[in-house]
């Protein structure tokens, strides 16, 4: 994108970027009758350690807007932002011009979203209103292993968040005017871990298949660089209390040579019936 500061049509995208970067425009709050009922609300979710939880971001604006920016604070010891996807409303309106930026949390635990209908010149996507309770985006959070049970707040309660470069929680009109919506916080309820798992599901995705063999081989032969099994008890395919080459070999024999069965818990989630020193820090595939 080329920024040409002398072109009037470039004003709002620059101000939108300014809002994201915390640059004060000084034009907010003017003539905002249409903005009285504007809102940006973060929803709720629930999940166990290791699980990914979807949280809805819903909004509304009677003013015609060209985008918005938003920062949501969270407890980084319990959850982390895993990603975000644009709602159908944004996709339908802006199509391939949509700019949908997701920024991981900063040192204060504020993750940010930056949305513009169009930043490619000449601008072709017009500003528009946002009907009440429109799904703008889905935020996905991962509940961290060992997260304490209870509600972890998703803080969306002030006009700007973070420092030294605060992010404004605003809609932006085409001329750069900020619309200040009512902000609503959400929460992720961290549930007690069940402690159950499926044996041989080394990658903890709920299925015992070839991907677990590959996952284990990478882990065993690239120690230090490959991802470790989140639940070592599940990675112990033959239930001998150790995770080594025999475990992918055991699973290969079951999958391709009719060997088996895999020692329990295998057909259904459950605890390890043969106590050993292996740990299971996170396994989110069992309800
Ligand atoms: Ca698996
Ligand atoms: Ca083993």
C-alpha cells in the first residue's frame, strides 16, 4: 500500500491505522447521534485445559463505518489467543478487499483486532451500518495446560488498552471520525480437567491414527525442536510406562497389521489403569 498524504480519500485509513497505533486524532465525539447505540461486545466460552474455545465478537453501529479496531485483555497465565476469523457479515460486505489483522497479546495481555473494509486504492468498498448484534468475528482462545479453574475475564471495558502504544476500541467513519461504542467484556470459564485420555493418541486430537505415528517419530528423533506430546500417558501406546520407539511401532502394528488391541483407555476416554511415572499435563480431546 502506498500512502500519499496529500490525497483526501486517504484520510480515514490513515486515521484507522492511527487508532490502532494509539495516535490521537482529536476528531472523535463529534455529531455522534447515529453512534449512540453502537456496541462492541465480547462473548463467553468455556473449556478445559488444552482445549480451544471459540468466543464471539458482536457489534452494531447505525453510523456508516469503514472499519474498527479493538483490544481485549486476558489472563495470559490461563488462556492465550489462538486466532481469529472474520464473521460472514464482513466477508459478504468487503469480500477480497477485507483487511483483517490479528495481533497476539502484548506484555500486558492485550490482543488486538484491526478491521478495515478496504485499504487498497482506489477504495471500492463503501462504508455501511452494522445491524444490531452482528457477528463480526470469532476469537479462538486456547486454555493453557494447568490453568486454574474458574472465570478468566476477557476485558473489553475501556476506550484504549495497553501502553506505550494503546489501541483504541472504536469504529471509524469514512472521514476518520471515531465512533465510541458501548463495550462489553466476556469471559472464558476454565473447567476442571477430566484427567482422562485415549492411549496412542500422541498428538491429543481425539483420534488414534497415522498422524500420531508421525508426531511420535518427530518427537523421538528431533528432541528439542519437535512438539512434545501434551499427554505423555497417551503417547505411551504400549502402556509400558515409557515413551520410546516401541510406541509408534505398536500403533503401526495395530493400524496396518491387525495387531492389538491398544491397552486401555483406548475404545473410550478414561484414566490410566496402570500407574506409572508418565504425566498427562493436557489432553483436551476427552469431554
Ligand atoms: Ca491423534
Ligand atoms: Ca511405551
